[in-house]
C-alpha cells in the first residue's frame, strides 16, 4: 500500500466521521477508539519525518567534513609533489592516484588510420 494514500484515507475517514456522525459507533468502535487505533500510523510518520530531518542534517555535516578532508588531502599531495625525494615523478605520487610527470601525454595528437590526409586542391 502506498503510505500517502493510506494517510489520505485515514484523514478522510476521520474527518467525515467527526463532521457527520461523531457520536455514532461503527463495528463496535467509537470515533475515539478509531482515532486511538490509527494514531500509530501518525506516530510512525512523525518518527520517519524526524529521521529524515536527521539524515538531511547528517548529509550536510558530511559535505562539510568531506570538504575539510579534501583540503587535507590537497595539502598532503602538495607536500608529496614538493618533496625532493618523492616529487611528481615518484612512486608515492602515482600510488595516490595521480599520473607521474614522466607518464603524462605530450599533447601531440595523431590522425587515426581512417582519417587519411586529403590532398589540397587549388582554388
């Protein structure tokens, strides 16, 4: 069952019963007994709403601490790059997930096999 539709039904039945026949019992239940039985649905929804707000706050905190962690990583990587024994061409730099200076592309691009050079035509 869709929780939203269940809540709509609870509200519809409660409102109609309250407005039209508040003193009448149905299936041996009074309006107050019905409200007491369906209160659990309202209570659980309140718990879920509270947990969702806590989760949202946790994600906000996570973004803040992750930003600080990334700043710390940047400082360490800059230290590795500046270290005379390690540097941008070292094993540690590569293990940190970066491409060594000696392994970087030169920027030279080559034509693919299917892109043969076309002869220039005189205009």
